[in-house]
């Protein structure tokens, strides 16, 4: 096991000052600050000094006794009541369980390990947590396991973190938040369904210093719930009330006015308080302030207090209701790690010979697939998997035994109430906490190491950052859906609405085809199939036919002849097997509410073998269309050597040149939004456009068969819906879909007089306007766009289409533009391909937005990767944070010192996150500063443009300067294009000239492959 960094204290995780005194454990070699030992342990200063002098210190985790040591043995057997409760709980494992506790900060790094271990050892259906101390920037599943649906109410404002309540409920209980019962009080309400019984549950926190107004708000929330009690089988309210009440007699203590009010309210609402033991114990007092209120006590089987993780103990409630989780699904899968590939390839070579003799395509495909699966069954061992709940990776059996012993000692102390029992329990709790925290810290220290380190790292990041949609309760038309089969069926019905109406017919467009080169036949060779197989990613998901990528990749040379035979048979007969035309749809959430079916995008997973043929057809079609210039120059989406950056560059260069040409110039841009564009493409009209562009014969008939007769089903939570027919659209997630969509919209720019830029379905129409005639011309083009959409089965979402007056004039010019009779709103900022464009083409707003996103992501990384190595932290910054700061910077540029300083401050915070307090000098960090990174991005794009690696002519406005005496004839100096204003000097082709002229000749002459490393070394020294 690798050692922790010797310069960091285990308790505070800091290096401290230069003269800080460290004490090292003799067993695990961890180091501790002398001051931290005094603060976090009960050692005296004399003991600490003795340890330092004698050098024989042993930390708490290393001083743990053996599990069979008499120290851990319980002196007396548990009382009869406790023994019966324990036995009842053991025999009632499927009963619904509720866990309630005061966390005093869920984001505390040390306490987070204790809470995670507790939830593993005491699994509960409902978690009611108060004093969460969370803020809105902290994601739910950073602090709560991903199995739960989380409902939070954070306390906002204040100078320090405090308060906050949370409910976490397993999804099979169909949780639904009841916001109508919530007031400004710290209480969150939810409805759950357990064994056909409807329960109302609340998590509550009342601060000790609550004002009368805050007490009234909490009482109002309780009264609103009481009005709904008759609609539920039971109501459970739990949390930290901080009431001065003697619960043995249920009487308030003297001068406890709020307690009297709440006791009267509990009586009026028929609430019984079931917790009688103290939940917060100090050296001088014992108080029962964490309460569990219930209007149906006969539904509660057990209510006990267990050891907590803060200064409050926890409430563990068992209900007399069966809360059986859905049974885990078991599967038998091939174990590819133990596959014998030589034997498998030899067997496949023999069995696939018969496929070459099959005449029918469907028969040949079925025979090929059957032979493949038979060989896999013979040569690849199988393994059985179950979708069971996984334990924490750092929580082993020994730690669980320690936690169990600690809980037993706590129960012993509750039964005896002696000082000796309390000391034994506190010692065990401290030792257990140390062992748990050490195990977690060591796991984090090893995160990212080893051959599978990167995969484990990204799995951990996705676990913390991505919200699993299978824990979401969906709603539609007043109904709630939580069962996977019902959710999958409803998703299918929602996605089916995106298709064009079945009665709508868009026949072949009657126009003469272009008399030019035609594409009527395809042929694929075995070597081409082998090349496609070898570049497959072995981790790609298998399609509905169940053929995985790892099998295709490792058997590429063996199966390529038979696959080439099947592919050519398909291209010749213009027919596709049914397996290739069936898609498994996965819902992908968009931004917004996660419980709305309409807020998801369907992504199709199709057969990997079918995708191979699609890729070959796509490559041939793309090359054909590029040769004929069938695609308009304004289209940048899904095209070779084009990207979001090239579209932004050309668009922003045009707008900047217009504003720089004369004072007070205006550019009016209309940002269009198509509704479900990919799903609404009519097949017949698409085929007619393909024919117009020269696609004919077998290729056109094959594409027709590819589009028509497709089916899809939705997979969700292990369930799948019934299949449905796909009546329109190009398949999202397919290989051919984006290219076919580009062809479908390729005739739109020719119908317009104004300028149009496109990235797939992102369209922007703009024009330089100087008089009313220009405005009328732009309005006429918007009407033509609307007509084109009507004639081509597309639909504009007019409410989301907006206009912008791009100008630096003092007075804006905002004439009214309409689409389909709907007036467009003017905006001052608009997001275009991830870049926030302001009407004055300044980048202050975009820098602020991206800096906040980067800072939020950096905070996420700092909270979840604090105990990792510098290498892992650096990788997290480079992959998660840095792209948000520098995305698209050749197209836009922060330019001003203020904006560059904002970006630099974010990067400086990242450096302290990676290296701690002592950041190494720049030459040792292997990381560019913000100015150097901006120059590097500009030079890299300029070099790609010169080498033809990107479809952007960077030299269009740049002038090759005159040769002067002493100039290098091989590298003439470039001259910046004319720029009248500071705005014109901000564009890419103006600012890159100075950087390129200053670059050394060796950098200019190197190849495109060598340029990135050499350029990085150059800018790191000069900027």
C-alpha cells in the first residue's frame, strides 16, 4: 500500500507552516500535527510531548485491538427488550425502515466517510436528514448514494453554512414532493407508497434560536399537512425540533414557550412522539430533541436510538409494512477477459464457411449470427451478474464488524448508563471512525492508479456528477410513473409524438435531377471491412442483436470475408436484415426538469454490424457530395475538417467586419429553433432530394430500405417497451443520420437572399441593415424559411426564435420581425454553439458565465477528489475544468485585462487545488498560463489552416508583407488586415499575425504533428 504524502497531516490534510511539528505513527507511517493531536484527541500535552521524544507513537486506527480481544466484548448481555427488538429487526429484513439524523454538515470530508459507512450498515428506505449545511452548487449525489431520489431544502443566505433539510427515498416507493405543504420553514414534505399504503413524510429542522415568526411558519406547515391527513394512511414527521420538553411526562420545561405551542399542535394533529431516549448527550446533559411524530403508532414496529455521526444520535424506525425492493435481475454473460481468442478464431473460420453459400440475405445473416454465438458459447466462459447494490469500495468486512461492535457498545451504554460503559463506547467510536476514515483516504489516494485506474476514476466522477434517471419519478397528465415498464412505455409514447403525422404525405419533389456525376452502386471489400472492424472501440455498447464490439474487434480478420459477403449482398439486393433496422432507444435528459418526459432526447443504439455498413456508405456518400459541392458552404455540422469553432469563426468575423467598417453599423441576426428536427424528416421528400443530388440506382433503393420499415423500443431500468414503427426522421445515434439531415436542409440557403449559417439544425439568419429595405428583405427571408418548413414537414418553434440587434451604436434599432405571425423578441445575449454572444460583441458576459461554470466544476472536483494524488487532480482540471474556460477561444477572445484576469484567477484556484499551498514554479507544472494558452490556441488553429487540416481560410484577409533587407526569404512577415476600431483588432486573423511573425522559423517549418508540442514549449517560455 503506497504511503500518504509525508508532508500532510492526516487530520487537517494540510502541510502547515515551515516550522510545524509532525509526529509520525510507527505502524502506518502517517503524520500528524502536534496541534491536531491535541485538538482531535483527548491526549494531554505531556502525552504528546512524550510520544514525540520517544518516537513510539501509534495512531488510533493502528491501535485497534483484534476483533476477538476482550476489550471489545460486551460485559453484560443485552436487556430482554433490546434483544427482542434486535431479533425482530433481523427477522423483518424486508420491513420498511426510516433513518433520521442530524448531520451537522453533509459536506464535511471526515464525517462524510462515517455517514457513507453508516448507510451501508443500516440500509433504509427513507433518509430524513437535517442540518445538511448544503448550498445549491453541491449536487445531490455528492453526499447521498445514487440509489435515492433526493429532495432538498437548503438554507440560503447567512455568513456561514447552517440549517437545511433533506429527504432521500428509494424510487420503488414512488416518492412525490408535496411543495404545497411547504412554507419558509425548514421542512420538506413527500408522499410515498408502500405496499399500496400512502404515507406523508416530512423532514424538519427548528433551530434553537428560532424567532416566533419562524416557529409560526413551521406550525403553519404542520397545519397544512394536518388538513391533508385524511387522504393518507399515515403521516410521519421527524427531525431536530430543539424543544425543551420532558418526554417521559410530555410536559414542557419551565419558561419553554415554543415547547408549549408545539405540544398543543401535536395534540391537535393527533401526533404521538415515539422517541423517549436522549438523542443528544453531553458531559452535563441528556436531551431528547430529535423527534419522530406519527398519527398511526400501530404501524411502527420499532423505534430506537443508535449511535450517530455528530453530536446527535440517530433514529432508526421500523414499520410493519413490507417494503420489498424489486428483485435484482440476473444475467448470464460471456466473460471476455477469460476468452480464448485463438481457439475462437479457428472455430469461426470453419463455421463461417457455410455463410458464403447462402443465397438469401436474411438467411445468410441469421446463419452468420448463429455461428458466431455457437462459437462464443464454446470458447468463452460465462459469468453470472446480478444488478445488486454495490458496497463502498473502501468498506470491507472488518470495518463492518467494527461498526457492528461500536453499535453494540452503544446499546450497552444505553442500557447501563454507567460512566465506564460510556468511556468504552467513546473509545470504540473514535477508533472506528479513524479506521473508516483511513480506509477511505487510502482508497482515494490510490484512485486513478494501476492499469484500470482511468476507468475507475471516470466511473467515480460519473457516479458523483450524473443523476441516474432510473431514480426519478416521472409525471404526465396528472399521473405518476415509477415502474420501469410503465416509464419505458410512456417514453415510447412521448417519442412517437415527435414523428410527422401518419396522414401527412410529402411525395417526391418534382424537379429535374442534376445532369452530372451519379452514384448508383457500392461495393465493399474484405480489407475495407477489416479496417472498419479494427478501429472499433471495444467498449461500445452492443445493439439489440447482442453482438458486442469486443468480439468483432478481436475476431476482425476472421469474420471480415463473411461480413463483406453479407454487406455486398445487402447493397446488391437493396435490402437490410430486420436486426439492422431495429433500434433500442435510451432517453437522455436535457437541461431542466428531470421528471418531465418531454425533456428527454431519444438516442438510438443500433446493431454494431449494421453500423459498420452504415459507416462505409456514409464515407462514400460524403466523398461524393463533397466532390460535387452538394452541401452549402454555410453548413458546418458533421462535415470533415469543420467544427463548431469554424462556424463561430466565420460568423463572428463577418459580424465584426461589418461593425468595424463604419460607425453605427447594425447587423440583425435571427436565431431559429426547429422543433424535433431530426425526427420530423419525411422519408419520401428526403429520397427525392438525394435523387436530385445524383444518388440513384441501387444506392437510392438501399437508402429507401434503410429509412422505411424501421422499428424502435425504449430501454429503461432493465425493462423494455413494446416496439413501434418509425414513420419519419433520421435516426439519432445512427451513423448515416447526420449526413442525411444535412442533405435534407441543403436547399434552404439557396432560397434566401440574406446570409445563413448552419450547424446541423442550429440555424442563424443575419443581414447588415442600413435602411428599411434591408429590414424588409430579412423579413421576406424569414417568411421564406417558414414556407420552406411547411413544404418540407419541419416546424419552427416561434416562441424560442429570437432576434438580436448587433451593434455598438448608441441607439438600438429594433424593427419587428415575425415568423408565422408570431413577433420575435429581441435579446441582448444569445447562446450560439456554447458561446454567449452579446449585442456589442464584447465578451464580458461570456467570460463571467464560463468562469462560473468552471468554478462550479472546480468546486465539485475539490470536494470529491481532495484526498487524491496530484496527478489525478491535474487530470480532473485538464478534462473537466479547462475545456469550460477555453472552449472556442480562437473564435472569441477575452481581450481585456479584466477578462483575462478573471480566467487567471480561476486557474490559480485550480493550481492550489492540485498542488496545495506551495505551487511549484511554472516550468515544473507543465501547464500553460492563461495568456500562453490563448496564444497557443490561436497558433494551433492557424497552423491547421495553413496545412489544410481545417476548412477555414485564415489567409483570406491576411496580407503577405513586403520583403525588407535582412528578412528571411523563407518566412516573409505577414501584415495584419485593416482594422478601423479596437473591435476589428480583436478578431482572429488580426491578432494571430503578431504571434506568427514572432514565432521562430523552426516552429513555422515543423509538421502539423510536431507543432503542438513545440508550440507549447515556445509559448510557455515567451508568454
